[in-house]
C-alpha cells in the first residue's frame, strides 16, 4: 500500500469486490427479468389475462438496468472469468432462456393483437351492414339482423348469415 492510496485494501482486492458486486447485481437483474418474462408468458397464454402497467414499468426499468450492467460486465468479463467468478456457459444458458421467453412473449402478444384486430373488424363490418340494411328499410332476419334481400343484393353486399351470433361469440 502506498501513502497516496486512501484505501486500507490493495487495489486488486477492491477491484475483485467491485467485480463480485457487479456480477451479483447483474445476476439478480437477469433473474428478476426472467421471472417477469415467465409471469408475462403465463398471462399472455391465458385468454383474459392482462399485463398490469406496474409490471410493464418494472420490466422496462429492469431492462434498462440490465443493459447498463451488461456493458459493465462485458468490460470486466475476462477478470471475472480469471477469478473463477463467472461461468460463461451457465450465464449464456440464462441469457438464452430469457431471450427465448421474450421472443415467445412477443409472438403471443402479436397473436393477441391480431385476434383483437379481427374482432374489431367483425364488429365494425356488422355495424356497417346493419346500418346499410336499415337505410334501405330492410326487415330483420331470423338472427335479428336486417336482411338486404336476395334479389337486390350482390353477395358482397349482404350481411353475413349469423353475423349477430358471431358478435355474441366475441
């Protein structure tokens, strides 16, 4: 130790402690992100589950922290590995699992968005068809929907049979 060094510990011991703290925080954040992604997957797989705004906000904050820690970990990876603190294969498995979860969650989210868009399209089409039939003064059919009549309408102008029951299923 030199007289200009205010620390009572050698620099390598201090650096090792900092590396351990960095790795511990990185592993903790990675684990928390994985738990949130697993919860998100369960929610997205359920028909009615919704991701809460606090959960999404927490995931975003952790993602930002994870990105910052990744930069620090990359800079110190060789030292961590040299000190036998980092098992690259184990860390890679954890990261690959998180990436797999995130990709699956994105796929599930996209499927949900597509299903919602389809439901909205069906509802909007049924409303437009009902308004068009009403404007023509057409009587209601057996579903309670108005019918344009077979002789006046082209197939594309007629309300779909069972449109009302389709809306009820949605």
